[in-house]
C-alpha cells in the first residue's frame, strides 16, 4: 500500500536513515526514536511520506513528548518590516474571512486545536455558535455549553454528529495522511462550508530531509490539485514564509484525476534532492569548522539549530544566540541575547532559511562578531 489515499502507487525511496545509530530530530527539537525511517515519494499522488519502523514511532512521540509551547509552535514572521507571530497572522485572516461570510457560522470544528486558543476565541466572538476542538493533547481546556473539547486524534466517529460550516485545520495536514484527511473533512462539511488550512509546502521547507515528524510533505501545486480533486475551491492563499494559509470553499469535484502529472512528481523529487544536498553541505562545512578550536555560538533557538545540535552534539558550542528566547536553555546550552554574545565573543555559526540570512548577518555584524553561514 502506498500513498496518502491508501492506493497502490509506485514508491521512490528518496532518503533512508538507520534511526538506531543516527539521531532523527523532530520540529520541536526532540529526538524521534526508532529503528529505520525513510522518505518515500508516491508516483501516484505526489506525496512524500515518511515510513517509520516501528510504525507507531510518531504516534508515540505525539502522545508523550510533543511540545505545544508557544515558543516552539508560534514563530515570529517578519513581512514588510512588521513582526507578527504566525498565529496572529493566521487568525487575522481567518476572522476576516468569517466576517465576509453571508451568515454567521452555526457549527465550527477545529482539528488539532492544541490548547484550544483559536477555537475559544471563535466561541467568544460567536457565542451562539456550536464549537468543537479535537486534539490528542492532555492539555485541553474543559468543555463549556457551546464549546466542546475532545481529546483524540482526528476521528469522525469521535465528533458530535452533523455538518460543519467552518473547519479549521492548522498545522495538521503534514502530520497525517493528507488526502485521506481532506476527504474526511469534506464529508463533514456543509455545502456552503469554509475550510481554513495551514500547511507546510516542500518548496518552503528546506528542513524536510532532516525533520522526522512531518510525515507528509508535498508541493503547493500538488496540494492544490488534491483540494480540487476532493471538491474544494481555493479562494485565498497567503504564504507567511514558513507555512501557507489557504481558505477554500466546497465545490464540485474537479475533472482532473490521478495520477499527479510526471512533471509535478519530477519537480517534487528535484526539490527534495536539492534539500538533501543542502544538509550534506551544512554538515560538511560544520566538520571543517569543528577542526578549529575556536569558541562558537550558534544563532537561533529554532528548527535549523535544533537539527544541527541534535545531530552533532553541543560540545563545540558555548551558547545559543536568540533575542526572543534569551534566558532559557536550548539543548542544555544557555540562550543569550546579542548584547551578551558581544560580551562573550566568539564566532557565530548561522544556519537558517536563505531569506532570513541578510537580517541575521547584519545583526551579528552590528555587535562586531564574525559569522559563518553553514551550507553555503
Ligand atoms: Zn500516493
């Protein structure tokens, strides 16, 4: 069996890892334990899926170790010089879309609602609306009359019966069989229903080959075809640099059908290969650097630094430089701000998304320290 739809498709192995000997990191900077993991590209649906051995490795992680803290899940997004958290951006757009609806939504479902802050805000804004949030987290708030929380993975059986006018699905579809979930979501919605999805797309996710909890990755083009095939029309799209937020309405199913074109499969394969090569370069440049006995700092208490520190260990580093997280620890290293970094001195290693690099390098230059970009 292969592919997001549980159909038979030809699988190309893009990357495989002996997870017993190689540390496999997750997006919340933890180690995912297992025997053997691989990235497989399905030639039928165009999805890159991670295959886990043992098969429940990811489920075990979500049930026990997954970090819902805002500092991990809610990164700052800087657009046109204005810094907002990712969630502020998403919520503003979503509330704008609700305001444009001709009718106030009567029933709203949020899948993977985390600690329930968004669905609680919707419930507060629309007091007569019946709201449901579902999430496997043990940190769910208590239910009230109009707001029900269900501790579970997304399961239609677990939900109150009836159709929904608005379904919110932020940060979930890269973690579950995407196409299967889209079909399930479609079946739960009213004919005029609105879907709000936030996804990571392969082309904006250079970490893909090194992060093992995003079990389903795909390009934006492939995802939009899946939406059309499932019966959704995209009405609005916004990229915030790390994720894409799409608003879609129920529509007729598109005439397009599977398989996804060879062109899209090829482009998916090429993007992944480029990313794999990028990380090889990151680690080989680190090996060169590690031969010197300088004092090193690493920039950013985020996913890229997490991949590096999780893989190579912390011996070479004295601290992590991060303005937002200063005063905390990251991989047991102290997190310091630029001021303290300037006082400490040392060379700052930088590994980040290419469009963030100019700003980061400028900051380091301002405090008079030397920066080395890994993987470039
Ligand atoms: Zn497939």
